[in-house]
């Protein structure tokens, strides 16, 4: 019997023969995706006794073949992100792969010969955008608290010069044990094509860096994830990349929780957008799918429930009214509390939309609202600066 375990500190493939367990091929990488959905398949068996495995190392995925003697051979592919839905027949593997310049596509990879043969079966419905000019990310490593290091993907404004400076949107991924991915992301391109830089942060707790890194967020959620995102933003400010007063944070689901907690402390962020946000981790342990509840319970005890009285800067709350994972009642209650305190948030409720706004029919409206939110904060800051300058000149 073959199975995946992280007993070594990495999710690796093991086999049990009824008497003993042995590692198939120790790899310093994750041979399984973060378990946020059912039905994943990150490995498969070729009919020549080899095993094909998708391995994640940081934000990058690669495909490897494990020979019968345990030798691990990389497969040269044009993809840097592979979804955990491998399907194998004979010596061919079907997969969904993407890269910073190619949106996810379904491909067959023939592994029979010395060199893999790739045949693309299906491209996204917006395949005509494949030739569009896009912003490609660079990897940034930032030293944070306790001498840790976090990795971020930095998307500069589309077409910008090497010495660009721009408003910055820091994105906290969902999960919170998911990760940023090295792939073409049209949501990021929406903002980079409008003059923003987008920065994805693999904060403490992210998958792709081993078990110790992932589980270190247990009991610290809402604290260390916020600090890591803030540290990346401060680095971008100190190096002259980000424009002071024009640094924002956004996140969806667990990332929305991180973004809201970032507004509850002094820091580099001028405003936040929280999409399908978890507001109360205790409530979330009851509404999250049952197989995720043990994990959700271990995350609690850090920042706790988002408290309106602690929020210091503007927030935009985007939420589907049919969300059963992060219930809309929590967001409505938070919005009412903020309003009563004179911190009235912007709120966009999406009728009939569930937890996954980005894949809903209202995704475009959500992006436009988010863009307007940032521009409004920037305009207000510019007006305040102008008023201050005029007042100073009148003295």
C-alpha cells in the first residue's frame, strides 16, 4: 500500500508491505498538496513500474519520475505550477499545468521516451489573452522576526522600468496553509495593468516549506502571518519600490482574516480588502467542512476574533450571501460595529454567491470594487496632503 506522510518533515511517498513502512524516495519537497479539498491526486503509477509525482518546493512545482530503484528523475516541462489532479494511463500522465506566462491548461505528457512529449488538450476559455503583455514575478526573500525568512512573489506594474516605484497590493493567500503559486494569475494582472505592483507572501504556515514551517502558525494565526506580510511591505518601502501611504493588503477567506488583523495594528498598510473573510476562528471551526475542523481548531488562539474597536484604517468587505464556510452574518455584524464606531466600511454583498468569489459570475464586479477602494484611499490621502500644504502655506 502506498501513502503520503509528513513524518520526515516533508509530505513524501511511502509504501507498506504488511510488515514494515519504507520511504519510496526521500525528497526535500511536498509530494502532496495542502489538504483543503478532497479528491486530490499528486502521484500515479506508470505501467513500467515507475511512479510520477508532482513536487512543490516553495511556490514552484515540478514533475518527477521515481525509478524502480528509487532514483528520482526530473521531467523537463514548460510548467511551474501543477494542480493536484494527475491521471495516469500507460506511460502517459494527464495534468493541469501553468506558468507565469501561460494560464492553466490540460496537457498529456508522454513519458515513454528519453524526452517527455507534451500535447496540450485544452486551454482556458480566454485563450486569446495568452498573447497579452503580462507582468512576470520575481522572487523576493525577506528576513523577518526570530531570524526567519519568508518568500514573496513580486509582480511589478505591467511594462514598468527596472527601477519602478508604485502603489503595492500585498496579498495574503487563503488556507492559511495554502501558498502563493508561480503561475499566470489574471487577478494580479488586472491590477498590474493599472499601475499597481502585486506581492504574494508565503507567510508562516504556508505549504511548500516543510511541516515545521507549516505548523508553526498553529496558535499564532492572526499574529505571525500579519507580521510577515507587514515585514515584506516595510522592505518594499525601505528599498523605494512601494509608494508611502499607498501600500494595501488584501486576502480571501483565511487571507481576509489576516488582512483584517493587519488593520488592527500600526503598520505599513493604508487600507485592506477582505473577501469571503473569516472573522471569528471559533465560528469557523463549526462551519468549515468536517475533515478540516481538526486543523481549524489547532489554528485558533492567536489573533482571535476580529474586533471592530481595534480596526484603525479603511476596509472593504466583499462577501457572498450564500457563503456557508465563512458565514455572512459575521461580516454584517463586523460592518455594523465599525459603522457604530464611526469607521463605516465599504461593503459589497454578492447575492447568491458562495465562498469562492473569484470563480463566481460576480468576480469582475468584486475586482472593480477593490480597485475603486484603493483609488479612493489614495485620492483621500492626496487631498489631505493638499489641505495640509495649503494650510501650512497660509501661516
